[in-house]
C-alpha cells in the first residue's frame, strides 16, 4: 500500500510503503510533526526537498564506490541502485517545486 502526495502546483507523487518508511527515517519523523500526507507548507516542503537532495547526492557519489556502502550501513541505510536514485531525484524535484502539499483529495 502506498500514498499519493498532492502538490499545490497540481502535480502528484505516488510513493510505495517502503519508500515512505525510508522518507520517514530520512526526515527524522517530520511526518508526524508536519502532517504529511496532510497539508504541508511551502517552507516545510523545501526542507524535505533539501533532505532528499542530500540523500541523492550522497547515494550518487557512493554508487560505484564499494567503500561508500560502509558509510550507509553504519547509518542504517542501504546503497540504492541507479533506478532507486532516479526515483528519489524525482521525489526531490516534486517537493522542491510543489509550493507545499495539499491535504488528500
């Protein structure tokens, strides 16, 4: 089971349950604090986008570096494959350009 995020700019982002769990961890439980997938302000959406941008950047750097996996493992994460990194880049752009998230329709 997944969740659909509705941006103020009219776009949507579908996220499956494992991805949502990872996003919960990456944003240090902000979901409960800022109410995702309920209404989220533009400023909070930009904070989420910044977290995703950093995640994508580090995942890309360590993608071909076998020693980078040790970093991810020590932080409790896994090294993502290229397709997953592309998805997280798409999610980053969605939150960056969203103008905030609307309450579920």
